[in-house]
C-alpha cells in the first residue's frame, strides 16, 4: 500500500512539473507579442525565436519576426520568415500581402503578380489592401510597348 501511495504521489508531482514547464513554453509567444506592442523589438524578437524553438509550427511567431525585420530593414530575414509562414499556412493573407510588397520593392514583377493573384483568392483580413497592392504592382508592370 505504501508503494502505491509513493508511486501515485510521484506521478502527480511529475504531471504537475510537466504541465508547469509546458505552460511556460506556451507563454513565449504572448510575451513576445507584449514586447512587440510596447515597441521593444529586440526583446520581442528573443521571445518569438524562443517560441519557435519549442513550437516550430507557430506561424504567428514567424510573422511577427518578419514584421520586426521589416522595421529593421532586413529584407532577406523578413522574406525568409514570411516564406516560413507560407510553408506552415499557404493561405495566410497577411504573409502573402507582405511578401508581395517585398517582391514589388525588388521589382520582381512575375513573382509579385503571382502572389497578388494568390492574395486575391485567399484574402480574409487584408482584403482592403487589394487596391493598394495592385496600384504598387502597376508601377513596375513591364511596358507593353517595349516588348515589340
């Protein structure tokens, strides 16, 4: 009987410790988001990266990292994180929108055009950005007269 009580108590303690550790891991994204909203981007970046270590399928951490890299004008890192978002969720309209802006900035008409077509199919939260992004794309559209 004594052995059963010890075993049961041990299991309860292990479950408690595991659940506390798991909840701490889940709070990394929320901590990062708080620091992001406070414009403490280096601290928020640290928490988003830590969240990715424990939860590599959290598309939101990659998205926030992309936003941080955008603010720091680190285009390659921003693009890498947006691509990670789209690998995890190909219908993430915000990531498609932001990646489209990058491709427009790079004057990459073909990729920007493909992304915009995809954006128009899946837009959910950012549908109001369709006109803006199409206007930006039209500024880099290859001139039809020069093709002849």
